[in-house]
């Protein structure tokens, strides 16, 4: 994950969270307010480091004692007396988020007695496990793991945790299938009566099943009956997609590898970038942040000049705390990226950089409005749950369409409607001003709700204009 003595990033900390709920709770606890007795030792030491603190969270009379330690190459170890079900718990994640800031919130010092006792237990356990591993190696020759030929064998504990989580998700999916069946038997018209509470209860069951992706989709179902005319059709569509995802999980062993990886990701299982590093000049074509009260998510779209491919870089930050410095839109970065294992392999992790971002006259190749709709349709065959795809429209003009807006092809009679949200953003007026009635090049996200413009370029030479 990172060198033991190096200070971690927010992304690396949040990647440890067992589910979305833990990430959100960690964002709330990633500020100094609930904490006291904070301290750390060994920062910058290649042999490992330790952080500790007392967190007052909830109505308990005593704060939770939390320790995180990294050493001997075995990865982080967490101890907290909150008795939380997830590992690491939100208190350990919150402590790590504080520590990543490097602003003195977690000062260096000597560990208190209670932390030293826990650390001694951890060291004793580590020594015992090293001895057991050594004895096993002496009894038999090491073999490669079933999913990583030639690589290190997955530990028995890791396999057991993965199997247990898969079993919980299967139980949650089975329960969800029954609820969808009951809904359809009772008729969609009755979905308005229970209100949002029924869906929130179902979403909570999916969180308990450690399937945050399913929980998020269930919560969206709860908002549809209040979404205006035509809601029964939209509800039926979303129920069908949710049913398809559930069936995909239950029969994931029969799916092609890429589609099975997509199903796991949509359900909410975390994935790691496992593709070979690809070096290219990556043009930063768009960037925007979305935030709730606990977590900020940054989406950065990169266009590979040599690969002629657009990929997505996701990063996360605790609410109220700044994310890492953003990549500037319109500049190109000489770097390596590695893809995550889903059908489109569009999401990537940024690897080695070979220089700072630099200006470039290159723009992504564009398509017509009708072709953009076709690109989205083709992507749906591989990932039916896909909300949108990145598309660059060439020679389009923003024009009003009643109370809405659309991007019309300058050379044909086709057009793409803008999403309702895009029509309410200040970026729309920047796009209209940049065009002035003349064709422009626009990069954005094309989906079933329409097109969301994110960046535009004028006809002829000119710099990229961010629209979000």
C-alpha cells in the first residue's frame, strides 16, 4: 500500500474502509473535535509507526481507546474498544485521517500505558504468527495462491473473511429479491404508501450484509415515487436493474471474468488496480467534486493521447478537509496508470509521474451527437448499470429547447438534450458565451438522462474552459 514510514494519503486511508458507511463515519471523525490524548511514534521510521488517541463518540461515559500500528511488513493492525463489527472501525479510520494531515494534530510522543499494553499484545501475536508461518514453511513447500499464480499465497484468515462477507452478501441479495417480489405482487401503485422508511430499512439490511452498492441503489428507489409524473415506469426500470444485479451476484461464477468483476464492484466490494501500468501523455479533460456532510468525492477524467482512451481517476477526502492538489484541466501529464478489474476497465489508479503537468495543443477526438448516444448504448451491453460514459462532442452548438437546453450538431439535424442538473449550473452560461452561436468542442458525460457538459474548447486554437 505504501512504505511503512511514509505518511499516507486520504485515498489510501479510505481504501481500508470495509464499506461506504464506515467511510462516511470516518469523515465525521477525521477532525480533532471528538479526540483527546492523541499521539504518535516512529513517523518516518522504516520499521513502522504507531498512532493512538481517545475518541468520544456517542453517548458512552468513557471515550473509545484506539490504536493503529504498522510494522514488520504485515500491514496495519487496529485495536479499539468500541467493539465495532467492521475492521477497521470508524474510529481507527478517523485517527488515520487525522494523522494524514501532518499538521500537528497527532503529535509525536510517548505512548500511554494502555496503548503500550495493547502494542505489546500485538507484538506478541505477530511473533507467534511469524513462528507459525515458519513452521508451516518447514513442513511443506510454498505454493502459489489460486488467484495469483506465481505470487504470494493469500492468508487463510483473508480467505475466511472474504468467504464470510460473500455469504452475508448472498443472504442480503436473497432478502432483497423477496422484497422486490412482494413489491411487484402488491402493485407499484402501493409503493407510495409506506414512504421512504421502508426503503431505508431495506438499505440498512444491505449495509448489514456489507453490500453498500446495493444499499445505495435501494435508497434511490425510495426517492422515485416522489419524483413526479411517470414515476411508476422509472421505479419498474430501477427494480429490474436491481433484480438483474442480484441475479448476477447469485450466479457470478457463470459470468465472464470482466462482467463478474463489474457485478462485484456494483454490489460494493472494493477493488484494487491490477492492470499493467500504461504510460502515456494523459490530458486532464475534466474534474469535479461531489460532497455530502461526511465525504467529498473527486472525479478526474484523463484522455490518453497515444492510447486514444478516456479513463477515470477517483479520489476521496473527509468532509471539511481539503483533498490533495488537483490536476489542472487542460494540461497533460506524462504518467503511468493501472486499470481496475471491471468490464470497461475505465477506472484507473495513478502511478509514477515523469514530470509536472504541461500545456498541450492536443484535444480528445470528437463524435457527433447521434454517435454519442450509440457509444452509451454499446457500453450498456457490457455494464447494464452504467449511468453515463465519457464522450467528446465535436462541432456542436448550445441551443435552447423550451425550458431546457440541448447541444445540436452544426452539420446535421441531430441533438443531445442536456441533463436537468446541467441546465441549472453556471457552466451552461460559460458554454453559451464561449460558443456565441458558433460550433465548439465539448467533453462531458452522456447517459440516459442526457448529456452533462464538463469542459469546452472553442473552434480553432484556444484553451480548455472548465464548465463545472
